[in-house]
């Protein structure tokens, strides 16, 4: 199983970006997904997650601005980020829980840089 992250870049405050992590390989489903971020000089933090039942939870700092979702048909997970702020600048990582024929396990994406600046 491999993950390909994309969607990061430079955006002005108030702008939007959609991050994605596309999985490839013999995957039956993506059961859940977490999105983390790590800002320069700070610890990695969990910003959003979905449970296997589809419920989404968000960190207070992004609630109302970020939306997490997944598309099992495309084997892709997404993080829609709106109303971006400079403090959202970080490297963002996806961590989907992937189900294969033989196992269920979490896989880290390689990270994609988001820079919010005017």
C-alpha cells in the first residue's frame, strides 16, 4: 500500500485548499482517517479525524473551517480547508486506516506543506 499526498501550496489568508491522499495497492476500503499537522518548531497535532462509522471530529482551532471526508471508490481521503489563517501554516499528514484482504493498519502519508501568507 502506498499513499500519494497532494494539494498543498501557498495561499493567502482567507483562502482555501483541498488536500488529498490517494492510496494505491490491493485495498478493500479506507475505514477511517486522521489528518495531522506539524508547524515549524511545534509538535505534531491531530486536526481532524473520521471514525469507521463516518463521524467526524475536529480540533477546536479548525472547527467550522475544515472538513474531512473520504471516497472509497477513489481510495482517496481529503481535507477541505477554508478560511485559512497564517497559524494554519504547517506540514499536513494523512493517516488512513486501510483494510486489505489480510489486515487493517494505519499508514502515514508523506506530508504536504501548506503556507498561509499574504
